């Protein structure tokens, strides 16, 4: 039988106390369990963690105090691999982490953005400074960013690809038959016998 307490294996965990103010006054705590819950409190806030039930000794079940914030808890799940019903068995002393989680600047394409940004013409954009290259717009909500995927300002590329009209192919000129000049044979002048003066001649 699956998920039957005591027959589906013993699934134990270690986690850290984030809330000990049990509204029922039973000593329950909100535990962020390592390997089961993300450490990002934006994606999984403390209020959404399951309440962990304490395990008291048999001879002193009415006198108890909840573990302190920041202490580590060793426990197990009564629902096995479902991991929704934790029981606290013991405490590993620790210190509370008072650091506030980093808040995102905004959202881009549905995802939280934590990087540098600047304001330009009333728009929040990526990058510390405004330049001519492409900047994506940063939106206040994930839904707004999903409705404007890829939106931004600036040139996406500085590479100019020549168009077919701008490419000049040199033409090859083939001379025609009429443009070819063939030199003629030189003329030879042969002197004639009667070229002397009257009464004269060759002797």
C-alpha cells in the first residue's frame, strides 16, 4: 500500500525555523526544509511553508516551548515522499539570519530581474547607463512582462549587410570584330627605268 504511515519508508529531513508563532498555541513551526524548499523567499515565502508538528516526550507533554528562529530541526514526514506533513524530532542549535532577501528590480519575459537598470523617458531599462545599443524594458509584474516579450529600445545590431542592389559586379568587355585593327603590309616603292631627265638614263 502506497503512502501508508510506517510502510512506505522513513523520509527524514533537516530544516531551519522561520516562524514559531503558532496561532493554535501547539508549538508548531514553519520550517524551510533543505533540499525540499527553495531558499528564495520571493518564490516561496515563509507563510506558504507547511506547519511542522512538534514531538514531545511522553512524561512531559504539557510543558513545552517552540524552537527559536534560526535553529535547525531534524524531523521526518508522516506522508513520506509527499513531504507535506512534517514532524519535528529534535533541534540543532543555530542563529537567526536577519538578512532581508534581495528584491527584484522588475520582470523581463516573465522572469525576475536583479541586474543593473536605468530610467530613460519614463521607462525602466536594463543596463546602468543609456547607450545606443539594445535595452530591454523592465516591467513591474510578471504578467505585464509576458505581454511584452522581447520589448526594448535601441539598435539590435551595428553590422550592416549590403543589399543585392548595392553590390557592383564588374562587367567583362569583349572586343568586337570591327574594333580590331589589322595592320596592312608596308608599301615598297621600286624605282622605274624612265625616271631620269630628258636624254638621260642609266649607262
